[in-house]
C-alpha cells in the first residue's frame, strides 16, 4: 500500500514553516497517542504515521530530498518501522517538553549535542543559476567560546552538578496520565550550574560571530534547490556545529521563464514576417540564435530550439528553448499606410476563404448559429 503524502498526513501546505509543522504534529500526537486511545486499534497507526511525517519534514535535508523526489528520495528506515511503544517516550520528551515550559528534548541534554542546522536564502540571476557561480555570503552564528572552552564558567572555575536534576539535564513531571520528561528549569539541560560565569559568553558557552563563506553554486541549480555546507551551522559548547543549508532563490528574468530544464520566451513578429516568413534573431542564455519563421505562421505558434535550455545539475542532459511568436499589430499609422492596408484587405476578400480560412470558417459558423435561432 502506497504511503500517504507527508504534508497530507500533517494537514499542512508544502510551504509550511517549522513552527507550523510542529503545531500540526502536536495536535495529531495528542489526538492519537495510544495511551488516550486504548480502545482504538487504528490510533497507534495514525500516531506512527504522524511521527514519521514530522521526523522527515522537520529535518531540512530530508525535507529537501522529499520535496524533490517524494518517498523515494528519503530513507524509509527512518520513521515508523520498528519504532513501537519505545519510541513514544522520545517523541513526547521533545514535543511535550516544549508544551509545558521546557526547552527541548534529549538531543540537548547536558549540552553534548551538535549545534542546530541553519538556512540561508541566496538570490541568483537566471544566468548564474544556469552557468554556475561562486558567491560570498556573511552568516551570523553561534560558535564555542574560546575563553571558557564552552564550559560557560570563568577560567579557573568549574561548573557544579545540578542538584535539581542530579546532573541529568532532564526532570520528569506528571501531567494527568502522562509522565513527561522535560528540560531542567534550573540548569537548562546542561546538567551543571555555574556560580562564576565566563565574562565573554555570560555563561552560555557560545558567542555570536559573523563568518564569511564562499559558496560554490553548480551549473543548473533551480529555484528551491539547497546546497549543504557541512559544519557551518550553529556551533555548540562541544564545538560540534550543525550544517548550513543554502537555499537557492532565482530572480525573475525579463525575457525567459523556466520550467525544469526548459526555457520559454515570446518574440514579437510583424504581419509581413508572419505571412511571408523569414528569419528573426532571438536571444538564448548562450548568445544569439537565428530562428526561421515559415510562411503563413500564425500568432502563438511555438518553435522548439533543441539543447538551448538548461543543463541538468544531476544528469547533465540539456533542456530545450521554446519560443512563441506573437503577432504585433502596427500602430501610429500614416494615412498612406492606412490606405495601403485597406487596399490589401479588399484584395484578400476578393480572394475568398483561401486567404483567410479561419475568418471564413468563423463567419460560416456565425451564420449557422443565427439561422438556428431564427428558425
């Protein structure tokens, strides 16, 4: 049986923020938790389904892979498979710790985890996205305090074990029939308390700095693609940093639009060019190209120029350029030009429907329509 779409499971849009994902998951977790639905055999299935969807979509890298490739793009071993009841405590330690005033789950206990992942939106021109480029970005992030080596304590002193949580960083509290584990309010999950905080980081163990990074953008990236810079995210007291995900945003182009690896543009043509045919010069992202217009080409006709599109960043195959011609009606005509056009129109009508088959066909349909009304 095919898996349901993760966004559908959580009941959110594909553009949902992290906060919206968490809110939706909390609602479903409360609704379907097995302890609250002991008489409903399907509740555990719905709970696991919501848990898997949230785990995938709350991870920036997995979410990007899922958005691009669906379920095939993510590791199916992460999620409900084999989770069982043992997984419920971990989930509720994270989710309900936040609900009832805690700071987060076991991942932050005693400050031993890696730093958080970060996102940065990098705006590019279509040309840079197609050909590839290097861009320098400045990113503010937390890094481990060098003065105290991340301990948060003034040099020469050491933190003491927290008496509230016995150095575990977590406390357990009872909420009705739930036994909820949440971050210790006294040590904020560190497991230690600091009597003499470091003057540089004020006891946090990390300080904020702005770093400059060089991002190499491969040719062919599309809007919404992400580039992962390992270890360039938020730092932690241990020095283990998260990752930075650079999300590509492509500015609107004055000539081209893009759909996947194909490019699209529109070119105005004169009445004479449309009727008699000829060649016009059209732009491509690699320079100019000549497009041959056959005689009697109607407005809106689309021409395909093979391999004039975008090289796929993964397969290396090149898309096409589709050019639609748009008939331009002349304006600001002189009296002489108007007379010539009237004479031309009379000549066309004398030739009958062979010159204007669409107009003649339309006139015949109108006559038939009005005759049917009269009769």
